[in-house]
C-alpha cells in the first residue's frame, strides 16, 4: 500500500498524531486497518433512498465506487443524503420541498465532509436536484472530486410504443377529457416506468447528466448506461479509482469548472433541447466558484447553439437511444467539430475535453444526434425572454415548437392549485395566457414545477392553443409555450403580480421578448395598490429557505458562494 504524506490533507486532523488516538479508535471500531486510517479518506456520497426509481440503484453503484477507491490505495467512507423526487412531489404542496432540497443536499454533504475531514469526494446522484447539488458541493469544498450519474430508466412499453412518465402525466388530462378509460390509464401507469433510473427523456436529470460530462466533473461515457445496466458499476469503479489519482495530482474541481467550462455546459443544454431548469442550476453552480453567470448569459449561449439532438419531450428519442449510438461523447464530438465548445478545458481525467474526445467518431446512419452542419434548428432548444413583464428575465424551451410567437389575454391564478382546478374544469379558452404566480423562490416558497398543469392541458388537446407563464418553474418534461422563472417574482412586487385578467400579453421567443400592453401610468397605479401576500409556511425548512433565497436569475441560491470566502475547506 502507498505511504501517504497527509501533511496537507484534511484527514490529518482526524488520523495523524498521538492526540488523534481517540479519533482513530472510532475507525478501528468500524473494522478499518491502521494502513487504511493512514491513507486518504474518500467520502462516497450517494442520494440512495426508496423514494423513487431514480435513486434505487445508487447504493449498488456506491459499492462499486468504494471498490475503486480501495484498489487505488485510499479508504472509502460511504454516506447518504436526502432526495425529494419530483415525479412524486409533483402537483401538490410537496413540490415546495423540491428546489429547497438542492440546498439541503449540498449543505448536508458539505457538513459531513467538514465534520469528518474527508480528503476527496465521489458524488453519486440520481434525479433532478441531486445532480446540481452534488456538483455544487464539490466546487464549494474544492477537494478532488468525481461526479457519477446513477443512470436513466429504461423506456416503458405501452401498446407497442415507448413511453415515459410524461405520457402518464398527459394521460391524466386525456382521462379528464373523457378520451381515456380508467382501465387504460391504469394499464399505462403500471407499464410506463419499468425499473430503476431517472426519467428517460431530456428532462432535468439527463440534462444535468450531459452537463456533468461536458463540464469535466464526470468521466467520459459515464452518464450513458441505464441504471439497471451493470456497465454502470464499471464506471462507478473507475470513478472511485480516478478520484484517488486526483488526490495524488491535487487536481481540484475549481481547476476544472471555469467560465469556459460553464459556457460548454450551457451549449450542451441548447444542443439537446434540455431542461429550462439548467437556467437555474448553472448560475447556482457558478456561484460556488465566484463566477457571475446569470440566466441571461446562460440562455444566450443556449440560444446560439444549434439544436442537434432529437430528444423527448420535444423530439422522438430518449437517453437510452443516445447511449446506443455512443453516449454523451457523440454530442460533445459534434459540438467540438462545429467549433461550439472550448476544447481546452481540463477534466477529471487529467486531460482536456478535446483530448478526451479525440478518438470519438461521429456515428452515421442514425438520426438521434445530427451534425452541427445539419441541425434540427439553427438556434438552441432553450431561450431567454425579457420585457416589461419580466425585467429580470424568464426562460422557455422551444425544442419541438413550431410557433414561436403568442399573443393572448391573461387569465391569472395565485398558485398552482387554483390553476389546475380551472384546467380540470376546462375553465379556460384558446388564446388565454394562463398566469400562475406567487410560486417563486420566496413566494412559494420553493419555486414549484408545474408539470401536472401543463400535462393536463396537453392531454386535453390544448397544448398549442394557450400559453403559460409563472414565477415558478416548469419541469424538464414540460412542452408547449410555457415560460418560467419570471422575475422579479410576484412576492417581491414583480410585474407578474400586478397582472389582471384580460391584460394583453405578447410573447415572442424569436425576438426574446415578453411584454404586457399597459402604459407606465397604469403600471405605476397598480404598483401603488399592490400589497405583499403572505403564505402558510412560517416555520421550519421552507420558512428558513424563504428568508435567504435569492432571485431565479442568479440561481435561487441561499448563500453568497465563493465571492465571500476567506478560506476553502480543502485547504484546512
């Protein structure tokens, strides 16, 4: 076994010197050898739990990662953290916990690492908020780190076609409209999700998984294999082995995640028609390294990157199809060949992005991913909007949309429950702009996703006939003219809170504008009449979140990040 010099490693505080004998006694109690205690201590953190299929395979992968750490000469120390799974939290008050969980996951991993002075981190994440949370804490701690995605679910089969959980959400609308029987809905719900893994479309989990590879925190190809595939265990093993090499070389996350790397991350979201939630998570990741990368900058890169991957919800294919043609490296290779990525960015392999993908051959005879020279659309699948209705900006996914301009009249609801009830009752009409407000980071609190409402509208056959805007979020599975992250949010006096039924709204995704046709005098009059609106979350975690959370434009973060640092954990 390697003899390690721990003089500059955090674990010296719990394992070196006579005064640490009590600490070492705890490690002996857990069956560790003296050689293991004298080696680097590597945190292997996963979001394993029995909340949802997204996370159920993570414990298995953590064991493989631990074997990799051990083989490389260090000592793995496994721990877990929470998850709030959107598919189950969706459509009710539980969704208020979802975005909050991103901060709690990052904070809890930070505290575990700090409290036990671990030297490195392998972070294994399975669903939406867990992926950015793990990346955020890696950058916050700045110890050598490798990220591993737990993998996507296999597509379900129903009536001879592939289906995902989105089909089930939209089936609720079809059922409510009388176009689907109880028996058929029951059959669909039993077959849509056949096993372990995160939602298969280019929803938030797979969007952030693509980001993990292109941003350099994950090993090439590691995001591709589905969760049930034992190939994932091989990548888990390699991730554990790789993190020990990073300790030896002291290559740290902030050496990897630079502004150029963040720009690469935004580009792959645009290229894949990824989740609008990336417009929230990338500014939050940037905050951890002290880089200003707000929504408008993220979305500008998304927009100018051609849309080349034909993925659900706007397209035909799912993550498994990308894996079958060569995985995320195929998308990266296409973007590198098109001159749309910074190839000189460092990665956890110790090589640059370009070096990692030099031998990748773009596959012919497939239409899952196109070359940049023949895109699905010359502009990316996600764009930003700005105007008098969203002075701090908003975001919309346009992948798969034919209509990029919408004019209509406001139909306002103070919360998702009101809106969903109106949709179920068909109390709306073509040309309406359904406004769901007081769902922002502070006003929710928690910035809920609105997939139940948007899916019900699609299921009723009205998806192209109305638009939705909210200061909350839309799911990565949302499709249609759905604008989220409107800022300033209603709770702080934003224009969305001043709207009234019948106001004329013009949304132009091609021009990047969102406006309400009101003169300045009328806006001023309404602003003078506006009063803050309370909510019922006046204690506990949601209250605490509301006190500290910032605007969506800068990631809805709850702490100042690297800008305020006077020391970094890795250097203790």
